[in-house]
C-alpha cells in the first residue's frame, strides 16, 4: 500500500496543471490488466474417509479402524504460498456521473512453498512443498470514479476510483510435500494434494486511471485488490494422499482464502468527448473594418471581463461608429457544465449567460455606445460553438457574441 500511495503521489505531482479534465466514462468500455499476487497462508482440515462415515464428520463406531487411522482421522494443516501473478479482462458501462458497473474474468496463480500439519495425537510435521495453486472465475463489480476537478478543483489527468465486487472462484491445488521423519515416528512421508473446489468470492478495489495524451478514451490503470474466497464448509473435492509407507486417502476442507494483488492495466472507453481545442482564453477577431461579429470569452462560472476581453469590446464599439450600424446585438452563452449540477443546472446557466451579456453591454456603454442601440439576450447552454458530451467544460462555448447589424 505504501508503494501504491507513493506512485499516486508521484503521478499527481508530475502532472502539469491546466491539462484537460480527467475522463469521466459514459457508455461502454473494456479493460485488461495483470500483476503480482500474494496469497496469505491458507488453513485446511483433513478428514480420513475410513474413520468418518460422511462429510458430516460423524465417527464410525469401529475401534479397530479408528485405531489404525488415529494419525489421519483429523488434522489441522497449513499451506504456505510464494510469489504469484494475476490477470483479468473486463467489460463495463459508465453512467456519466462517476458510477460504473462491469463484469470480469480473473485468473490467479501462486507457487506453494511449505506445508505443516498438527494431528490428533499431538504430533506436528512440516516440509518443503513443490507445486502450485490456481483460482479462476468471474466477478460483477460496481465502482465509483472520483472527479478531482469537480470535487476539489485539482486539474490533473488522473481519476482515482474505488469499488467492490462479488462472484465465484474455483480453487485448484496440485502439490507434493516430502515430510522428513514421516507422519508416524520412524518413517518418511510424502503428502500430496490435488483437486478443485469452488465457492463464493468477493473483492475490494482501490486504484487510479491516467489519461494517455493524444489518444481519447485510452487510460492506464493501477490497482490494489483484496480478494476473499469463502471455501466450502464440507469436505469438498480436494483430495490428499499420505504415503507413510502405506497410502491413506483423505479429504481436505480449506478455510477462508485471501489474495492481495498489485495490478497495472489499460482501459478504453468507446464513447468520449471530442478532443479539446488548444487552450486559448480569447480568439483574436478579424480586422475591425471588415468584422461584423466579435467574440468575448469567459472563465468557467464567471462573468467578469479580462483585459483582452475589454480590448475586443472596444474594437466592436469603435467599429460601430465607422460602419453603418442600426442595432448592436449582444448574445450570452455557457457550456453545458454547471456550478450547481442537477435539475437547477440549466436554469443557473441561463442566468449566467445573461450576466455575461450584461457585462459586455455595460462595457460598450463605457466605450461610448448608446444604451438604446444595444439589445441583449441570454441563451444558456443552447447553440454551442463546439459540440461536446454532457457536463463538459468547453472554453469556446463560454462566450458573448457582439453582432453589428
């Protein structure tokens, strides 16, 4: 977790301010990923088939059989895991408000490195294991993307996310352990496990997506996942054979299993907003003698004129005296994002467009244009200069048009 926190902090610190707002997914997307898997030591219980009548754990009423299988009747065992890896592929849908839902298939593999057991007689044995452990299956995940720009005013191409998932995993074990000294005193035992057992699984996800410059909809992701798997409480389908020197055949019941995973992946969203134009707070108008329309641009959620905006208004005012002008039309607009999202958003933007038009009209009057010759209108989000997806901050749509008629 310390490594992931350092990676996220480095990315946030290195990303230049003023970049395009991070992607909010709307519509379908696909993703793949893989990385390191660390599986916690797993506990198991062994039950001898002869000593127990059924998976219910009821002991046979046969003293001769029970005495012969005293060592194998019930054992408490531990299996240690080494390094492993994981991979997944998913398909999902973003709802445009930060929420996403997806289905995914996963595959986990880890080496088995050590085995130990405690038997009903009080004896303890252990040995080095050669083998592997796999789990595979699927999840349904629900995730939430955290919009740093909207919530905290941090303008970086990074989107942290959190999520949970539920699904089903099958665990497959294939391992062999040589136990020095044997299970019974004076022997050398070989303990083998093999088989597959399935159960309910769940996971928690914490990660971040990084927009790849120049490729709309493509993101790199880093994640930490914790997967829990509830193994069967019956004896299950995991078989265990103990050769010491005779062969005993037991059933294993695995307890809860935990995987810790550190993943890097890529994700592609099919529906995304068009590429933003080069950042420019204003657009230089044509020469005043030939121009009939002038454009003044505004900051997001703002109606105040900048120094450059005042120069453009002054050019329009001067042109109105050199060109035969009967009426000056001032039209205000906003983009389709809103400082107050929800049902009030469009109403708020309508008022904001009028405030922008009023600012330009007041500046024209200060530049000598008669107030009676100016008509103002506010159109809110209507008539965008640049078509965009929903809730998009587009500089060229935050404007006032000065039209000389």
